[in-house]
C-alpha cells in the first residue's frame, strides 16, 4: 500500500437535502457517495470543492466550510485515503451527470435517507457526524 492520498467530499446542500451519486468505474463502484475527488497539488480546499462539484455535476456552490475528516483504508483494493469533508450551498446550475464513466446518477436526498450501500469514506463521515452531533 502506498502513502495515503487526499480525497475531498462535498455535502452539497439545497432545500434541506444533500446530493449523492452512485459510483461506477472506480473503487467503490455501486456505492453512493458525495461529489468529490482528489486534492490537486497547490490547490486550496475551497477551490478543490468548487472544481470537483462543477466537473461532476454542472453545479456551482458557495459558503464552503469544513465538516469532518476520515481515515479510509480500502484493504481489498490496496488504497488508503485521508478524506476531507466540506459542506457547501447550491448556488446555480442544472444538475447533470457530467462524468458518466464515474457516476451513474445523482439524487437529492435527506441526510438520514441516503441509499445503500454507502461509500466507505461517506460511511465513516456519517458516523463521526452522528457521534459528535455535528450539524451540516
């Protein structure tokens, strides 16, 4: 296993719901996750959140703030990620599946109504949110 990579996940909020997508073509295929990806060298957290959400969904976001971070080890795949989770408010745009090779569909859902199965980093984040009674 190589050194951990830095992943970013964004709780995109709109009308009391968050955006989740069904992963495909990568580790965690078939699980539900937030928009996100890898932090690029020299990139700020806010820039990464905005870029990843726009690239994957066609949406722009604002009011980005940190939520939790997780330590995610994918034993079978041999991956290790430190995932930084942020929240952001929907600002504009029409929701699209902009990267169909990475995501089957997007859905707006309530936080307690995320479809199963849930991607490991998001599962770990939700556990911390619940345990620490955090509010998005």
